[in-house]
């Protein structure tokens, strides 16, 4: 496993991040694993050199954070592992139990740390942009979280590039903590982030840690043109259906499978290897519900595609509307 700096920080992370959304309980999603079923996967990730783990308060209503804390606590000392979580999504029905207002951020970080059973997180990320809260309020609250020692760094997730630039400008102009990472929607099937967000991140020294690097299993062949759903997740993922559905998306999958067949490896490895070789990408956030998923991610980190293979994979792509910001 290779390790790199997260953006322009001194924080060293593995080139693959294990997404912990798949672990906790299945109260929201039938494909989520409980703690006992997740443990062999997380252990294999640790054994494979992965030191970077991403969760969020909203996953399984907080159960993912609980599982993350317990599982990582069995495998690492706190200083050996990089833990990321997120804030924004509603954690209850009351008006101030979601969003990026100061009241919620201050409550949410304490609740996340309690579930994780940790004194701090390494990376505290805003899950989405909050149109109802002035960005100045959000950035000051996040700065105070860092000053209080509850987070080492802060990051952002899917938003428009102008919004990200505005947030960074506010932080810089006030002497507050700036975002060091962008967790955005980016994969072979959805490449609109190459227009503005990724160039901005490269220019500003911000690490890029894409979510859904396999397009929620689409690039691994979990659904077909005629509507067949080959996995539990594919059959119960309306959000995925809203993201990946046009014929051109299947053309990209077909091309990925063709390149993979020539290599004699699963298409998931090729799709991840492509992403790992794209400019600006620090560490894709890979989900896993079987050991094979984790093995593909580890193998992809060692797989180098030729320039010709990269071009062939990119050729069928057609422009998309903005997807995944909400």
C-alpha cells in the first residue's frame, strides 16, 4: 500500500480509504452489515495497509460510527489510524438537528465523538452545502471545533466549485481553518467534477477523496441494460438508480469490462485503477460488503493502466447534468 499526503497537509493516508457506510445495521438499507459480519472486512483492510476510514453521523442513524469506533479500536491504537466523519444530514425531527448552523455543528461533533468513543476525529467534513445557513457561521463553528481539539482537519463534500471557493475565501480572510479535502462524486460514469472542482482542488492543494468510485456497484456490473438487478444493493438503491441510468452509462461499463477482460481482472479493479491514476485524486472511498470487494480495491492500488487503456476507458463518456450534490 502506498501512502500520500492529504492535499497540502502533513497527514499521511493510504491511497485507498475504506468507507464505513456499509457497516452498522440494516435498519435503513438491507445490504448493510452488522458489526460481526463487518469485522473480517475491516481486519483485511488493516492487514492490507489501509489506515484511512470514512463514516458519517447519518449512516444507519449513528450505528456506523459506533461500529467504526469499536472495530478500529480492536485493530489500531488511536494514533495509527485516520478517522473521518461528517455532519449536515438530519439526526432527528427537530429544526436544529441537521444542517450546518453553529448549534447543530457543536452538538453533532460531541455526539459523533461519543458514538466513536474517541476524543477527536482526524477529518470532520460537511456532508453537503447548507443553503439556509450563512457560510461565515459554518466556517467559524468548524474553526472552533478544530481549536477545541475535537478535529484535526476539516473537509467538504459535494457542492459547486464556486461554493467551495467562497468557503475557502471566508476562512482565509478571517484567519479560520480552511478545508483540506473534497469528498466529491467522481467515477468513470460521472466525470463532471473534471470541469471545475478538481482543477480548483489541484490548484489550491486540496485532497480529492471521491465517493462512489464504482458508481454504487454499477461499474462492477450489478445492474444491466434490461433492468436486471444482480445484488441486494442494486435492487434497493433508488438513489443509485437516479444517478446512473442512461444508455451511455452502460456503454462505459461495457468498455470497462472489455479492458478488464483483456487484463484478466474484474472490472471493479480497472475502474478503481483508472480513478487512482486521475490527476488530483488522493484516495477513493471504497465500500465493501464482501471480502472480495476489499481484495479488488487492494489489487487496484497495485494495477497500472497504460495511457491507451485510460483513453479507451474514457472514450464512451458523454456529458451529464450535475448529479449527487443533494
